[in-house]
C-alpha cells in the first residue's frame, strides 16, 4: 500500500483523474491510497462469492451485488470494494458510473498487499459512514470475518469457515466451502 500525499483533501473529481494502471486507487479521509493489483486466487474467490450473491440476492429481487465498483461514501471517501451489496430499495444510490451513498454490506477479499489496509483503514471508514455489515474474506486461511455495525464501531460476529448468515439478510446463508 502506498499513500500519496496532497496539499488538500481529495474528492471524487480527483479520483477520476487517477491513472488506469491496474492498481487500486482510493481516497480515504481525503488521502490518495494505492494498492497493488490483486493476486489471481483473490480474484477467483471474489468472483465466486459475487456470483453467489448474484444468484441469491440480485436475481431474487432482494437487492443488487456489484463486483469492484466505485463507491462514493462521502465527499472525501471514494473506495473500490471487492463486492458491494445494496438491498432494496437501492435505485437512488446506484448511478451509471458508481454507487453514491452507503451500502448495506461491503466485502473485501484479502491479498498480500492489502491486508492492513482492509483490516484497519477501510474498516474504520466503513464504520464511520454507517456501512451495516463488513466481511473480510481470507482465501489463504479460508475464513470470513464478519462484523456488524454497532454504534460508531463494529461488533465482531465471528470468523466463519463453512457457512455464514448475512446479518443484513438473516434468511440468506452462504456456503463458504463452495467459494474456496
């Protein structure tokens, strides 16, 4: 992870000027953060998980799951989560080029280059803006750390290896063994 210092707090306008260089560029609390390109196994796990969300949430009308989409949480926080889930009604937050506003669920798949970034920095910004549920998926350890927003922070619901039930949709459960 690299932090690029600027004299002012950055916004979506600045984000749009970042290079399309294969790396993940984000703005956290007005600061430009650059992460390396994800490794292939990271992408495979993210793809399988997003396909599962597509079948169980998007196609059933419960909401919409989007892979690697730009999310404008606020003026000085623009992120690119691995998976973003918006529940019904989501139409007012889904724009042509990005999601504007706070999703119900954000999923980050850990890679060697983003572990600290996702576990600390992004987690804090997601809580600050009111994301209701946050998953940290570790493909190497084959577990999914689940957190639910409580007050201004997170309540840890556990590290799941086999199955995980969504806090924002308790009737929906993911078979993690099919993801690994």
